[in-house]
């Protein structure tokens, strides 16, 4: 059984930083893609960053240069977020077994999310 558990969300002021973590269990070995998505109230879920099993990454234009996705040998995935803006506010979800294109419907497993709130 695949489980994804996010943590690290918080309320911060604009310009601040956060590091989100996603603990992964039950994911089979082999090629896979992990990603972070976010969803603000009244908006669609959008892909933020993705990392493939070979280490290649993909970022949304809105976070390029500010966010960094990484993973460790245990398949846990992290999202370092710097220079946070109010528009980064939302529920952040970890997702597994999708594609680097970050299409939500392509991902088979999801966590329950962690809230990030950025105030101006």
C-alpha cells in the first residue's frame, strides 16, 4: 500500500522560506516520478515541481528559481521554497507515479496535503 504523508506547511510572511517534506512508503522500485502540486481556494490544482527517478526536474514558471525539489534514497521528496509570495498560498500535495509534465490526472497516488499561507 502506497502512502504519502506531507509535512512542513506553515504561515509565513512574504519573502520567507519553508521546506516541505513528503514521506513515502510502499512505492515499488523502478522508474517513477514524484511531484508537488498546490491548490488555492477556488482554483484548480496546479503542478509546482516534479522530479523523476533519474534526478531530472521540472518546475512551473511561477516558481522557477525560487523552489527546489529534491529526494533522498528512501524516496522521500522535499520542496524548498524561498522568496515566498502571497500567491504561493495554498494546500500543497505530494503525488507519485505520474509524469514530469505535472498533469494531475496522470498521478496515481496522493497525500492529504499540508497548508502553506504567505501573508504580505
